[in-house]
C-alpha cells in the first residue's frame, strides 16, 4: 500500500514520502479507516433521517474525513505559498488545479458561465481526498489478492515466471511496453479482478431523469447501485465462476481475450477515471515481483480463506507469505 500510495502522492502533491515518514503512515491509516467506516455508514444513505442522530459510526466517519481534509488543506497551502513566491514547484495535480483557477478568473467570459469551473475553495480539497483514497485502496488491495491466489496456485505462478523469463529475461526491468509480450500474466490479473471483485457493489449513482429498463420504471432521483460481484460470478456468463482460471481470458493460441462481462473499473461514462494508471501500476508491480521472487505460504501456517470480509473494498483476510529471492536461487 505504501508503494502504490506514493505513486498517487507524486501525482497529487508532486512528491513522494519515505516509508518511515510518520505523516505518511498517518495518512495511510486515515485512508484505511475511511474505507472501513464508509462501508459501515452506508445505511445513512438509505435512511437519511438517521443522520440527525449522534451515531458513533457517523462521528468516526466525520472525524477521519476531517483529518484527511486537514492534510489536504496543508498541502494546498504549501503549493499556494510556493507559487506566490515564484519558487520552482514540482508538477502536480494541485499546481495544475491552481493554474486552471487562475486562468478561469482571468477570463471575463467565465463570469457568466458558472458551470465552466468550480470556484468553491473546498472543491480542490474534496477532489484530493477522493483521488487519494481511490488511488490507494483499490490497486493495493488487488495486488494483495494477486499474491494470495499465486500462493494458492503455484503452477499458475510458475507459468507467469516462465513467461516473464522467456519474454523479457530476468535481468531487464519490466516496462509497460512489455504488456503485449505477457498475455498469461495479464490474464492472471484479469482473473483476479473477476473472482475477487475488489469493489463488489459499485458506487451509488442518482438518476438524472425518469427511465425504463427491462420493463422497470426507475424514477428521477432514485439511487442506483450496480452489483458487479453478481455479474462476475454468474454461472450463465462464466464456466465454473468459483474456480480461479486465467485461461478463460486466453484463446486457443494463447492470445489475450478481453470480455465486456468483466467490469473491475465500473462501466459507462462515469467509470473509474484512474483505470489506466491502475492497470499500469498493477502490471508493473506484478511482473517485477514475480520476476524477483517466488511466493508461498509458510509450511506450518493455516491456508487463508478467499472469502474476505464484505466491505466497500473487498480486502482479503490477513495472511502470511514467504518471498524466496529468485535472483539468489533460480527456482
């Protein structure tokens, strides 16, 4: 999670943190608590009247949200001060946003078109909160599931290693350009995203107008939540969906076959805006890890479950693994 989060930090803040940085560790803990408390407080979305009550879950959620907001406000203030003093500033989302606000305000035509750009001072803060939490939790969690399934399926892990060894070698650092050379590795990623369904129930959306779908009337303002887990585990769409089988994403010639039935990043015009970054991260992390290590469970440890506790982000139960350095003893 620290490694994945630092990529997001570099994009948002223009810098990365040392893994021992207390501020950084605190930020990761806030992100984790937000993910947990958001799921537990979901009932407030369905029964809004409960928001008037002093519920403990509401108090915890707001406290973590405020802590995250304070961190983002500090980062924005630091960027604003540096820019105002004409000091060199690392390219970042914050800098780009501040620049766009400046351009927006300097254009007289924008005064009559409030939809062009939001001048709400909190808009940048809330955007950073969403981008940071979404850019950290899902990709890091997917990699946890990948490691779990590789340990459970040593033959599949060795197939990945052999493909990497034959396609790019063991001395070369994998790049995203190598993706087309590694269809089996890519198929493993796709199968993990299907069977684990990291975000089993998608983010709630609100209907902008009345609609009819398969004979059902859906009124304007109604809350709609897609059930991705139901699609990914549908026996009519997938043969033996409960089985971990990367081959379902490969044709007879071993070429990758994508399926519109796989929806790890949601669907439609409001699908995940960070999907391309997430795909790059997961591919590069996975290929480098398999190239360098063999992963397995300790001999005396209990084999972990693949169920995972239900939550907004489906995280596997804690498990122990051993990483054997392949560069020392080629297995």
